[in-house]
């Protein structure tokens, strides 16, 4: 079964300040930097680069949850650290590599191998990752809770 959805985010720049992003479905706005984090790392405001990495992590987490449910894997916790390497030159900048380090605590020790295999399936079911053309490295860790 195929379905279709649309997402809308609105950005409002405030003169000489940062910007705010909103969506009609959320009651709160998020303040974002009006500059790249590559230029100034001193503001306590999310940059576009940080939001990009956060979208990768949350999309990967959603793919894990959906796939784990379908495969009957019960887990107690999930956390993830993601890093992106950025190449910067005078002409361009690009993200060259993304490293995702998901950690999950499962409830049954006999599901360790099944859970490790699940991480490679998640990559194929991750909406945001499927939209990227970048080298991706996933180093999962599984423990028993």
C-alpha cells in the first residue's frame, strides 16, 4: 500500500538576529542560526548542519523502531551518536562522510545476531538516508538489558 504525505516548514528571519522555524502542526518554534555553524560556533542556537544531522538520526531511529517491531525484536533502550565530516574549500563545501553509532539494549540474548542484521535493513528503510549521496558508515552496538 502506498501513501503520500507532504511536510511544510516555515522560516522567519528576524533582522540582525537568527531565524525561527515553525510548522502549522506544532505549537512551538525552533530558533535556528542565521549563519552556518562553519562560520561561528559561539551561538547557543541550532545551525542548519545540526538540524540536518538530527534529521538523519531521528529518521534512522524511526526506521529501527519500525523494522524491530516487524521482526519481533523487543528492546529496552535506543540511543545514537552521529557525526558528519565536512570538506570546506573556497569554491564549495560538502558533507563527505556520515558515521552513525546506534546503541540498543535488547531484552533477549538470543536476539543479538538478529538485531545486528536489523541495522543494515534500517539503512534501506530510512527515508532521509535514502535521499543522500554520501558515504555512510554504521557501527551498531547491541547489549542485553
